[in-house]
C-alpha cells in the first residue's frame, strides 16, 4: 500500500493527503515563486493528479501566465488564510504540484533539483550532489 502524507493550510480550513512518492521534487528560485510565496524560493512536490485528495475545505484558484514561456500556471490557495497549497501547470498535464511547506512533516521529501538558479538569493547555498539548472528544466517533450 502506498504511503500517505498529509498537510494543510495555516488556518486549518484546508486539509489534503497524497498517496505514494512524488514524481519529482524541485526547488524553484524564479522571481515569480519568490513573490507568490513571499519567500526566497519554492519547494514543489509534483504528484499525479489522482494521487492528491483534498479532504477538507475549498481551494480558490487563480491563473497566471508566464512572461517568458506564455504558459499558464493555476495556483490553488485557501481563501480564508491565503496559504498556497498547490498548483497545476500547463507544462505538466495530469499532475498536481504541492507547496511542500504545507506538509505536516516537510522533511519526508528528497530534493531532486534546483531550477531558475540564475535568480536565487545570493545567501542561499545549494548542497553538493543535487542537479542545478540556471533556468527551467523539461526532461521530455511531454514535460514530465
Ligand atoms: Zn487556511
Ligand atoms: Zn518558480
């Protein structure tokens, strides 16, 4: 049976669970992630859409479009407290990405790669042995 990990927003209105391992975990240092999370980078755990269950609460969605690629990104957040829980991206059909800071145990994930490192904060040091990309990264034409 798949391992289950759960999480939720800051106010507790939204709760979710994921089943199994993520397809990918990446740290994104792009300017958009820095601003949307009011932080230095985003930790993004990508799951198959079906592996994510919203157990409680409603998510509000807002769509953005990348200046650079023109592709859309839909952020899902708690309308009560504003915590970003997840997003879906045009580039990853069939997947749902969880904002990894919302897991009850954020330490269960292993980081696969750092992307958009060209705009990372100068005081962020990336550990040895992890893949680093100056810009985005698409492994295959399907974007998975
Ligand atoms: Zn909330
Ligand atoms: Zn980003």
